[in-house]
C-alpha cells in the first residue's frame, strides 16, 4: 500500500514549463518597480504607499519562487504560487486607483499579462508535467520576458516622476560631478 502511495505522490509532482519561472521573475521585477513608484511617487498618498508595500513584497516573493522553481527542477507550492500570481494581478489593478498607477498603465498591463501567464503555466504544469528544462528554452523565455519587462520598467519611472499638472519632472543627471 505504501508503494502505491509513493507512486501516486511522485506522479502528482508539478513541473511547469521552463518559461514559467522566468515569467515569474519578470512579474516580480515589474511588481517591485510598480511598488517603488507608488511609494516614492511625487503624488503618492496613503493608498498608493500601502499598495506599493504589497507590490514590493509580492515582487520579492515572485523572484524567490522563480529561483526555487529552477533550483528544485519542479514547481514548489503550486497552489500558493497561483494565489500569488492572482494577488499580483489584483494589486496591479488596484494601483489604477492611485495617481502613480494611472501613470504606469503600461507596467500594470505587463504585470497583469505576466501574472495570468504564470498562473496558467503553473496550472498546466500540474495537469501535464513538463519535461526537463533546456538552455535554449530558458534563453528564449528570457528574451521574450525582457521585451515585455524593460518598457514596463521605464513606465514605472515615468509614474514616479509624474507631477500634479501631468508633466514629468526632469531626472537630474548629475553631470559635472
């Protein structure tokens, strides 16, 4: 009886595709940037700061989960990871109620898309475990996630520098120092 239980436990091991942890890293980076913009933005209020803290915490958790997933070679805590991806989407959408969030709509769209992709990838991995990770699939995933994340990070900087009249404050370059 114990051999059958061990076999069924081994069969239930969730192994998402190799792009899922990379997408989780992208989600984490965008969430941290959204949170930072909400915390230090020129128009930041209490709501945006509270949502910013939540976004930073969730972003750090997404980075840690992606690293653990690649290190273990399987999907750790798949239910909690799906819940975390859903929370990331909810936090990003809630940031639309704040001035920095409305300015960072591109970053919110990227976080929402990455969160949905991560959740769907995890669910698919629980139903149909993926094969081993290849270097080429990781490189392709990193390239695609980079194309999504880099513009979103730029949008977060613009959101943090948005003034009350709708103009973006200049960034001090510190030339000549």
